[in-house]
C-alpha cells in the first residue's frame, strides 16, 4: 500500500535543503593512510569478501585513494572461499543443485547465505521479521493473516527483504565455496544477474536503461567467456577473475598494484608456510605455556551468538582444517596424545602419543598425513588476528559484526602478557553513497529521475524523485519512517488504527470506517438486547437460587423436628397421634417445600427459554455476519499496518545499510560518466579500528 502522507508538502520542502548529514567527525582518508604508511609501510591491504557481485569491488575507491596518496601500496582482493556455501534447511531438491531464493521470515526463515548474494538498486538483505514488526510497530501478524486464502504466502510477501536474492546449494551434503563447480551454478548465477539488472532498470528512467543492460550483459559475458575458457573452474576462480574487472568497471581506471587471492591460497598450511606471520596467532593455542590463557580469552569473548569451544568437543581449538576431498572440520587436541579433525567423518592425524606444542610440529604432522594443500582457517573471532598479523584488513562500515569480540579476546590476551604478534588495525571505509548520488549528471530534469520502489514511495510521498533531491533528503526519509514506526506502535485499538489509515489513505479507509461503525452499531444493538436478556437470566437465576435455599431450609428443619420432637417418644404415640403429627408436619414443611420446588422448576424453564433467546441473538445469522465483517475489516487494517511497518523498516534499515555497503556495479549502471563513484571516493571517510586494545 502506497500512502499519501499528510505532511507531503513539508517533506518536499525539506528535500530542498541540504541536511547536516554531510558533516564528518572521523579521521580523513589522508590521516588514516598516513598513519598506516608510517607504522606499516610494507603491509599489503587485504580486501576479503565472499562474492564479487555485491559490495566488495566498491573498494576500488580505496585503490583510487592509494594511487593519489600512496601509489606503491599493494592491495590484494581476496575471495573468502573456505566457508560453507549457502544452505536452506528443509529446502526441496531442484532440477539443478543450485536455486535462487529470496529471504523472508516464513518459507526461507532458516536461510544462511554466503558467496551467492546480489541486490537490485536500492535493495538490501534486511528481513522485516515477525519479532521486528511486533516490537517496532506493534503488528499482530496472527490478526493480519486472518481471512486470507494463503497465509504462508502473505507472510513471505510481508517479510521478504526487498531487492535481494541469494543462491543456495540444494543437495543433501554441505560444501565449501571452494568446491562449488562454476558449470553447475552457472544457470542460477545468470538468472540472478538478469533478475538484478531488470529490477534495477525499473528504478531508472528509460534514458538509463541501456547503461544498466550494458553492465549486466558485460558481466554475463565475462562469466560465460571464463566458463568456456576454464572447464572445471570453481565459483571462487570466477570471482577471482571478476574482481579486477569490476574494480575497473566501477572506478573507470585499471587498478594498479592489485593482485587477487583466495583464503584457500592465503591460508594454505604446510611446512613451507607455517612460519608466515599469519599463522603466529595459532601458536598461542598450541604452546602449553600459553594455551590455557588463550582458550580462556577466546571463550570469554565469544558472547551468546558464537559457540564456546566446548560445544565443538573436548580439546577443540578455535581453528578449522579444510582438507581437499574431505571437507572442513574443527581441529581438536584433547590432551590424551591424540589429534584429530572433526570433519563429517572424524579424521585422526595422530592416534599415538603426539607432542604438538608448536606451529612447526603441527605443520609437519598435517603435511605428513594430509599433504601440502590443507588450509588452516580461524573460527569466527580468531580469523581476524591471524590475518592482521600480516595484512591491513579493509572493511566497509558495518561489515564483520564480530570485530568487538576479537578486540575483547586480544585485550584479554594482552592482559595475561601473552606474546601476541603485532596486529595491524582494520581500515574501515565509511561511504556516503546516497549523499553522493547528487553528483549524477542529468540532462532532462523533468524525465531523468529515480523511480522509487513501494517502500520509498511511502517514505517520500511520491513515485519518483530527482537524484539530487534523493541525496539531500534520504536521511530525512529515515527519520520520517522511524517516527511512523513509533506512531504505529502507539495504535493499540482497531478504531485508532483505522482512523490513522483513513488519514493517510483517503477515501478507501474512510468508507471502511463508515461500514465498520454501521456494523458495530448493529452488533451493539444485538448485544444490548442480549444484555437485557442476560439481566433477565440473572433475575430468574436469583429466584431459582432463593427457592433452592428455601427447599434446603425446609428439608433441614423437617429432619431436626423429627429427631428432636418425634423420635424420642415415637414408641409411645398412638396411630391417631401419629396421623395428627403427620398432618401438622405436612402443613409446616411439605406444602412450602412443594411450593418452592414448583418455583425452582418454573425458574429453570424460564432460564432455559431466556438463554435460548439470547443465544439465538448472539449466535444468529445477523450477529455472526456482523462479527465477521468487523473481524475482516480489523484484519485488513492490521495487514495494512504490517505493510506500512514493513516499508518503514525497509527504509529505516535498508537505506543506511546500502549507504555503507553499496553494490559496486550500481555505479556504472546508473552513471556511466563515473561522477557518482568519484564523489563517493572523494567523500569516503577512512578510519582505523585497532584490534590490540586491552579489554
């Protein structure tokens, strides 16, 4: 549902002023690079990501900045290919081994995605989860999904992350990204690119469609050519080939001093590589002198979102071995002389007394038992200090959610005086993607606009907007939608919600409100009549209760009279006296009892009649129809509320996330002149995030 905001004029006026969001309060690019050049002049920059078709190649902006300020600096674009490829629990088999899926909080709720993600222009991976909708906007999805033919489908539609897809592996087993065959995933990959390009074209004027299509066809052409020329290639092989191409496509310049790698290559572990600085951190967990303190530092720092090492079994270290042809598993050293890897079938490296107390000893054992192509990769928070001992890691703002955990772990180790390697700080790049959009050159301002998807139409109160206007007021849109969520959460009654919907959606909800009030009045009349009957039931019930109490009193007094007055002298009474007593007792007790019994029976009959009459009213066709209409209107109101909240959440979460982590191919697709990307590079904020602070 696209709303017609009451404050539309105010919003349009606000969009014509430049908000203060362009102010920077962090270090400049020059400051950060100067510090790194002074402290770590020989350390390469490592830009490591799982896919080439998302935000990773946007780091071409850093290469441009280095070309100006530090031209001899080396930069490595890496493919993180040792994680498992995306899976979806319970997902059925397809014709191929790979399928393209969206992400929602229904059918694909359990999706874990990596190495195959792609977003349309303005799209993000933000799912409007059920919990989020309830907490942020007070939405009752149970009510919203009432009166619909397919609740599961509607739940998916309401909660789906707009403009995002992921490719999943559908077979029964698990495989790392390094083992994904390019020829097998190619159909899904082409389908994903077509989807992203077509959806992006719909957000742009016809004048820009050709550039979007050109970018899509260019990327697909590169992929097809690589597949033809490299039979047997893997997906990471393709990504490695695409990265420098996308750097050049995005920045408009051939990247200098740029090489590519994969984590399989970067973290290959054998006798010849084990003394590289990247493996120095591992030795802290092998050396008996430092091992206990290192393990404690890890376990105390993982928080609730990452498993502590005991969850992986006795002797688990925070490192995995990736073994060609076998799989990936936790390295375990239980302390009983055995060493093994928890691959799908546990693999024993040493079943006798082994003394693995140094990195060299481990490398010797691994190479002897498994060969020279095994990879040693850190779990979660252990990977960063491995790489930071040798490289300057380059992260976008918001990337890698566990850096604070790593910093806590390293801090605890520092407090225990463990011999940590010198760790380079992370270089963070904070973009102002949507602020920079104003640099896009426009020839015809009346036609060449950004066509807004539904969630942004709601936020901005229009269906299209000039590039510079969007740049100036997108943050205001986030503020407006935050305010909307607060207002939606305050609407606790159906009437309050419908009044709000009438205010923002015009005649449609005004008519529904009028129908609601008419039907509610009719139902109120029925309920009033039913209440009158219920009051009669109460009066009759009181009469029946009074009669029952009278019967109980008479029965009790009659018994006491017999026991106290008659029974003691019963043997002395003559028949005539007994007859006289019975006559007297019948007058005193039996006649009033029969009278009370008659009243109780009559009250019971009357109560039954009144209940039947009330039930006929309350459960009659007219009442059922009225209640059904009211529930249906309330359900529709809750659905509209859910859609409003979903759209608001997409704006509130999606715009900041895509501002910091934009897909690289968006830039040439929208602006072949390169002005948008140049402005992005000029305004990028670079700052250093240390990994060696004490916790």
